[in-house]
C-alpha cells in the first residue's frame, strides 16, 4: 500500500519517502514552536514517543520522559516524602501522560524511532555524510550486539532517581537525569543556534558532572554516527520504553518463514540496528525489541512478500524482487550509495 | 561477518561500556550530595522545583530584601507555603496598591469560571487550584477619583490540561495594559542580558512611543519606549551582584537558582485620570553566568576523540572489503538471476 502511495508522490523508494518524512518531522519537532506558537509544547501530546526536547525553545512538543521524570519528581516523590499514600489521585497525571503517549504510539509503534525522532534523523544524516566521506562501516556481530542490548533496559532504572530526588533523598539535579545526559538536548538546541545547553553547569559539582558526561556522550555520538549506524539508539531509554508497548500496537513488522533466508541474510546486513534475528527468525520473533520500523529489511529482501510492514493486518509495504533490483542500484544494503562516493577498495576489487 | 567488524564492534563496546559505567555510577553520587530530607530543606527544594516555580524565588531571602522598598509601582508579591505539590498554598500580597479585589484569569477562555475573584482579606489573596494547568493571569485593581492603579502578573501551574494562553493574555482586563509577547514558557524564564517583548496598549489600542519603566529588585531602573505597534523590547539588565551569586540562596543540595523581582510599569493620563499599570515577575541571572561554554566544548571534543578510532580505515578493512564486495555482488547477481 505504501509502495502505491509514495511513487505517486514522487518518491522512488520507501527509503527516500522515509528520509523526507524524517526531515519534515525534524523541522516540526525542533522548530515547530515558531510556526505553531510559543506554547505549542503544552498543547500537543506532551508525551511524544521520540526525543523531542523541552529545552529547545522552539520545539513543538516534548518527549514522554520529560513528563514522567517531572511527575515522579514533583508529585509521586513528594507524596511519598509527606508520608501520604500514593493514591490514584496522585497517579492520575502520570496515567494521563502514559495514556497520551499510547494514543499516538498505537498508530505508529516503533516507527516513532525510525521516522520521527530528531536524534535518529541527525544520526542518519551523519551516517550519510560518513558514506560520502568513505568512512568505514562499523557493525555489531551477533555476539557483540547481545552485550549492548541490555543497556537500554538498564537505562529505565534511572527513573528511580527523580523519585528519590522528589523524596529529598537524592540531589535536585537528579530530578531529570535523562534530560541531563541526553544528547538530543544538545543536538536540538544547537540546531536552533542556542549554545546554552552545550555550556556545562559550574554551579554545582553534580550538575557539572552530569553536563560533562552529556557533552562527552554527544561528542562521541556525532562522530560515531559517521561510521556506525544509529549509535545512540542502541542505548536510548525510549527504545526500551517503546519496546514495552510494542506488542500492543497493530503496526508491526511481519516475516514469513522462507527456506532461502538462511543462505541470503541481506536483510540483516541492511538493518541499521544489526538485528541478526531478522535473517533467521520469522513471525513475532522477527519483530525484535530493537526494531525501529525503518523498513530497510523489507526493502532489501529479494523475495516477494517475505517481510512486510502491516497495520491491523493490512499490508503497507512488502518485499519484492522487482523492488529489490531497483533498490540495490541506488544504495547497497549497508547504506553505501552507488556511484557517488570514492571507495578505493571497491575500485580495487572491481579491477 | 569479518574480523574487522568484530574489532570495530569491540571498540564500540568498550566505549559503550565506559559510558555505561559512568551512567550506572550515578546512584553512587546519591551518597555525596544527599542529605536527610527534613521538612524545611524539602520546602526549599520544592520552591526551586521547576523553572517557573523557581521564579518565585527563595522566600526567606526575598522577605529580607523586601524590607527595603525598591519600587513604588504597584505589584503583586507571591508567597508559597504548604506541603508542596497539590497541597502547595500560594498567596498574593498586593504591594503599593490597595485593591478591592484580586482577580484570576484562566487560560481556558471558554471555561465558565475563566474570570474569578480570589478570596481576599484586604491584605492577602489566596490562589485557588485552577481547573487547568499552564499559565494564569493574576490582577489587582485600585480605582481612585483621579487615578487607576493595576498590578498584574502571570502564574504558571504545572498541571495537565493547559490551553494556549495567548487568547487569554490578549483579552482586555484593564484600561492600560502591559502584555508579554510572549511569556517565557516552561523550562524557560526571564533572564539578565535577554530581550523580551511586551505590548503596551490602552483600551485595546497599542500605544506608540509610550515610555515604559523597568525597575528591578537588584536596583536597576531603565526606561524603554514602545515602537509604532506598541511593542516595547525590554533588555533585562545584568545586575546580579557576584556576592549574591555566592550567597545563601544556595540550598544544601547545591541548587543555586538565583532570582530577583522586577516590575515593568507604564503611566498614562487620559481624560484627567492617571492610569498606572505594573506587570511584575522575576528574572534570573545571565544564562551563561553559571555555565562554561569553553569547558562544554572541551568535554564534547573529548567525546569526539573517543569515537575517532571508529573513523579509521584499517588495512584489514580494505582487505575484507575486497573479499566481501564481490561476495555481495555475487549474491546480488544470483538473486537477480
């Protein structure tokens, strides 16, 4: 179905269509407040399943983690320290926020990561630049990727810190620990020419430490993104947060069992999150918790109908040999554009 | 998968592991700055919670400075008490004005109780808990025979259900009005060395070339003039003294949210009646007064260096690419066949 839509809109491939959506959403999330109004960030979801930063003074929305930390810090934490029962009344705003989050998440599922998140878009833009510069591609094999995957779940434990800060046990700077270390805070504010966030706090030791760690992480990510696909996404707390609700959305990746998969594995080469399971599993196991629904596996699967993106069982996009032949002419599964970069090793191989 | 993928993956893992250790060690930092949460320290902590609540400032420090009259313009002084959160109690004390009532305007202009009068005992008004969160307008009016005094401010409540306050801000509430264009949103605030715009109007008509006076608790007094559209661009002065930055506004948990009050006032004579309106709020020191851009860039560069090895084309890369490129090409050719 998507394949029917985007050619009519002038997009030759799903990848180009997704890239255009990413750019549009980058402008909406980073600069949307200048169009939708200064107070738009309080009018939309206030619980976006992507890293839309509240520190960005032109942003149009903010991510679910901002709201969750705030409520843990100022509402639930306070209720606990005042020896009050954490009643339903105390939890209602949090439940409303999660409800608002799920209302939008229901329709796009993990596609918020692969199509909407501004930090994801920035990393993919940097990766494209790295391809043009002929930088090597660093990947995780199936042994290494298993060591990185648990980190995103450990990141969710950090939600305990704003609760403790609200109780007065932890320092106030730990009231929003995700925001303190999130590279999206630096990336999106720098995109609006605001240098305040990249300047580290000097008023407190803990604030200084957190900001320094954030800046170092940001610097690491923007360089790593030149030679690694989506480096920050591997440990992003929103990847795990979204993964908790992944099975509840009707939008999903579906893979049929196919005997040719064991000999092919192009889909796992194409996957920017190095999900090797996509090459050998099928059914629900193929829709891995790390999947961002970018659709590249379906684009680069050379067999008809094996990998599909479906919404309520309706196929939005499915793999096909004809599409695959056209796709690889423009870009390799690893993301290397054909004929547009000087790749000395390939020239030597051709010789 | 090539050996080089394993090598580069190992570099990524080592770097990721280092950053993971950094993040997971954060709980250990609870020991250093954490203190027993007694009610008084927690109260100070709650007062600094959030940028807009921080704009209310450290009340004990403020109360001491309030003993010195720093402006004669009408204003509303906000005081917070209670346990915090939903039990927080906000009271308003009109200063330099003796209003007959104190009014509150909700950002939901279609609500039945959008405009309501607050409980007021001629000394203090108590702010009720509005139905929606977000920005609310508070106003006090005193009408004399030949003079009308108005004091206004904006209060932000961190609750869900807020509406865009622009329409409410632009509603006529008094004759002579100063309206922020816009008011700082959540996670933002008025700060020294920043320019913020306000609309000055009389009976809904913008006032061109109207003199507007800014007076701050730190002692600054600055005049501005509105343009042809009634917009005045106010540059908040950098008047926080170094001694104040080091002073006792630091909570024991290290929070150093500095704040000072200001009032923006205009005066107009019309039909033998003098209208004086003051819009008051609080502002903080310069955004970079407690931040270091140089150190920030330094740590960013440090992080970049950490990832630099990933950019190297290793000899093993080239050899493996020569081996794998034909293999992928062969696979592609097979599929196409």
